[in-house]
């Protein structure tokens, strides 16, 4: 992901998604915009689902980068944003390494992969 600051209030991360299963080059790449809280909600929802449906696979889930309180850490500091961006990139790459996680409906929804039903 890349990152930018919006309204001097929060950082938003751009996730560049590529679906190698789509032959049409116009539709196989897109960008998704997410805040850190979106990653946190995604991780919580995915973890609960995996724990319920595949408890023996929960160890596949990487930890989400830690959350820091705004009173203690400047969330608009460029160094902080870049470090968080790299950690979130590693988090998503770890998820995408495992078929169960990358094909999970919650992951597909987070990355805005629209599947024909």
C-alpha cells in the first residue's frame, strides 16, 4: 500500500490489488482505499471467522501491526505513516500467501474483489 493524509486528520492507505485470475487487463488491477481502523475491523472479522470455522488454521493469521494512541504518537508523522504502511503491506502479503485466507469471503470483500455468485 501507499499512504496519504486526508484533511489533516488521518492517514489513508492505498492498496493496489491485482487479480491474476482475470484475463481482461482493464479489470485485473484496481486500488482500494483503507484507514487503519478498516484493517483492524478486517483482521478481527477474519480472525473470528477462522477461529469458528477452521480453528486448526488460526496460526496462519499474521498479527496486525499494533495500534498506538494518538495522544502518545503523532499519527500524521511521515515516519510513523511509512512504518505503519510497511507493516500493513507485510500483513496483507502474509494473508495472501495462504489460499484459505486469500480466498476467504472476508478478505475478498476487504479487497473489493467482486465474485460472480
